[in-house]
């Protein structure tokens, strides 16, 4: 489609005189000032929040031209892209699961933009394609966000995302014929379908349809829980539960394996604490019962044995435990502890399969797994192939085996079959990747943060690495929302290692590596701990000879993008390069858009006078100062990111380009199209983005990698 005449003229105003020099597109500065509890704060780039405006679109196009020209001139870029494409070209198969006598698993032949769902009548038997999202768009930008087969294995409810948006549309496919039914469920976010036992319909959660033009920026509030009966229009769906008095409550409904109960987890924003309700599905008029009416801890439903619910919780146990609650005697004094809190390890997850409770633990950010009876008695520790991360262990009561995936920083994800009776694992599928993992080693070190707290960090590097301070090093972090960073293989990181780089992953406070206390030590008024942890990680790497200030780069996405933005503004001299991806950069207005209000649990809010002081003190957009020499920076975002809206990155980039020291390193922003926050991104777009990031680092860290073709 041709640009409008006004947009074309606006673009001309942004184009620099020479695209190879750092003559950035000039962003207009508007006189916008807000009063926060008596403090006047200027926001000259507020206009960039309007992603639909012609002026914003012209600025985006001009910025992408500058970035594209800069990257195109980097000689290593083509070789990096070619190596990424070659290394990514290997078969990847997901953990299989069974429903109704059929087996389901995902498969990617290598360079498919989206993985394909397969189904077979027997495990390991000939399979057929059930759902191929690559056929739903010409550019791979339609992805499958989730899928759930019915109990009898006849129907599949699956959710589609377009262009990387969090918005999803649920459809239903006949598994035997591969054809879709007429059912369409729209305006779904943060929800999966949960079938009734008889397959007549499913529960799901949705928001109201947004106002025209506001789908990617408008606030998402008042989520509602619905039941959809097959063959009926969405308008006829039954409203199961809503709370008009709580705009920020979210609902996730799950039908128990016996089909007797609908268990509803009631969340409030992003906090890990939740409420737990249930509805007896055996009675049409059964009320919604508030089993746990207070959000004073996390309560995760595992399974039930009749009226007894098994629940993983951190109530009175910050590292987690398993309790049993009898619905006939639900008061707290009648709760029964089955698996107690570990003295040190975090109980990360629990699944129920084959009459056993499979517990996944975090031991200093590495996984361990144990199995227990329903009484809580420990049966065994499950031997894992090495130091890394696991996922899977799903199934039903009748199962005699289950499957899990294992991965490490240098081991691609292999899948193992676990015999529940003998406790033995055997390899089921292992990919063949053109990567010499024997040439690299992973170490875990511990260093002290500013306040003396012991922080773990993984370091992955070539064996025999010379600790002479000359190694290009990429330090990655997140540190938020109770999320743990554990070992895992990534093609992008494998290529970084092949380029001669060192990878360091720091487990910062604010994450979930050691449980509730670790998380709470890095939120709100204590958020600076997260930044201090990351800064000290960089200082430790330099002090111990891994790298130097001239060779150290930092990277993080989303909350990790905030992390990168905060530390590069607090300690700009410590880092040579920075890669903030889809970051939260304006800490005073993050809660004005889409689901941003949900992050107040971690960040606080500028509407609170004390929390405003904390936010204003580290907000990356507001901490930038004119004339400071900031690291070489390439900001990445996407036009369909409706979680952390691209306005954060737009405003940060405009001000950073304005303030960067004269003759300072480059400040670029790369704005992807038809992509979102990251989930479901087409592989070809991922390869292009990573190639650009690694090329940017190669140039600014002085790397001359020799890569296999």
C-alpha cells in the first residue's frame, strides 16, 4: 500500500544527510510536563506513544533506514547470518503426550518458521500433520499459542496469534478429518481452553473487545471466565465468573482429570500470590466456592483424589511445599502437609502422573527431580543426564510412563522416556546438531553483590580459555517477576560461542531462583538490588580476567530490557555495548498501556509518592543525561508488541540519540514488523534479528570471528 502524501513528507523531515554517519533522524520535542507529587517531569517524546500517527510511522521508517545501513556495512554480518541458518537447520521434536489413545507432538524439520503439530495412533508409529501454522500465512507470522485435545482425542482446541500479538483466537479442529469446525473464540489473552470430560465444550477466559484502534495499546481489564459449547456462536457462551469490583483480577479455569471440578486460579496482576476457587461440575447450579479467598501466597492446583485437593504453595514455606486440602474440611487448621519445604532447594513445580507426584526442584538454578507417593513419601530422586533444565513429566493417573525434555547451555533438548515403576530413564529422541559441544564448558560461580548477598552466575566458554581480559563477553540477565534463569540450549548462543564469545548468565534478585524471599528482594523499593547484582556481575567478570570494559556487552529482554537500560544509565563506563530488547523504559507511564498495570506488583506505581521516587531514580528514559558517553546500543522492539508497547523503546531511543556524547558510539533502534514480544516469532525473523545483534557486537567489541559456512 502506498504511503499517504502527508506521511511521505513527514519521512523526508526525518531522513539524515548521510545514513552511514551518526546523523540520527531528528525527533520533534514537544512541551509536555507532568507533575508527580510536586516534581515536574518533562516528557518531550510523548507523541511517540501514538503508534498509529503518521509522524510516528515516519520516524520508525527513518530509524530503520539508519539502522539497516549501519548493519549492512558490517562485513561479518552475512557470515553470521549464514551460520545461524545452517546451525538452526536441525530436526526439533517436542515432548510427546497422549489423549484418547492418540499421541501428539510438535516437530520442526529445521528451518520452518513455526513448529508443526503431529498426531499418531501409536508412539513412534507413522504420524500425520494435524496442524501446520506455516500454511496460515505467507510469512510465518501466524503462530499457535496453545493447543489442547479433548479427553477422547477427537477434537483439538487451539489458539492462534497473528503478528506476535498476545491476542488469540481459539478454533476447534476435528482430529480425524483435520478440518476445522465453525467455532471461533476471539479476544482471548493469557488463557488456554480446558475441556469438559465429555468433550461438549470448554472453559476459557477473555477480555471485552477493545475500542477501534486500541487493540495493541488499550488497557486489558475485567477478564471474564466463559464456557463455550461446541456448535454455538461465541455470543451465546455462558459467563461462568466475573468480578465487576476487581478490574485487575484474572481467571484461569482447569477441569480436574475426573471431570468433577472446575478449579479457578484467580490472579491479580503479575504477583505470584493468587486465590483459588472451585465449582462442582456435577451440579448445574453449583456456586463458585472461594476455597482460598485471600491472595496471601501462591496456590497451584496439582490434582485431586475425590474431595481432596493437592496443592503446591509457598504459604508458610517461601521455597514451596505440597499440602492436601479436604473440601469437606477446608479450614487452614485442617490442611495436611505432604511434602515439606526443602532446607535449601526451591520446589519449582509438581505434576501428577501414574499415581505419583513428580517434583521439580531448583538447586542453585539447576534442576533436580524427585518422585513421591500421594501420601508424600519420597520414592526416589530421578537421575538426570547432567547439569541442566528439565520440562515435561505430564500425564494421567493410568499412565505407566511419562516423558521429559532435558537441556543445558551446550546440549540441545533431548527427550527421555521415564518408567514410573522402575524409575529408569531411556533416551527417546535426541537431535543431531552441527555444534561441537565438547569444545565448550559451563561453570557456575558465586560472587558477592554490593550488600554482600551471594549471587550465582553461569559462565559458558571455550575450554582452556585464556583469562587475559581480552575475551568478548555477553552478560545476560532478567531479575524480575519470580522468573528463574536456568541452563538451556539456544542456537543464537551457540553461534556466539563459535564467534569466540563468552556467555555469562547471572541469577539476579527479583527472579525466582531461591523462592519468594529472593523475588521480593528485587521488587519495588528493593529493585536497585537487581541492578546492583548485575553491575557486580560485570565487575566480577572483569576482575577475574574474563573480559574488560572494552569487551563487555550486556543483554536482556522485557524486564531484562529494563535491567539493561537501568545499568547502562547508572554505569555507562562499565560496558562497551548494550542490547536492550522490548524493554520497559518509561517507569512512570508503563501502567498506562495494555497489561502494564499488572506489573505494579513488581515495580510499584508513580501514583504513589514514595514509589514514584524509587521509579524516577532508575527509570532508563528519565535517567539519561546529555553529553554522557553511553555504550554502543542497539535497541530492539516490534510493531505488534502489545505487552511492552514499542513506545518504551521509541522514547528511550530518541532521547538516547539526543543525549549521546559527541562522537560517542552508535545508538540504533531496530523495529521489527509483524512481530510481538517474542513468543511465536517466525524463525526467519529471529535469524535476521540475531544476525544483526551479533554483527553489532562484533563491530563494537572488535571481533573477527571465523565461522563455518
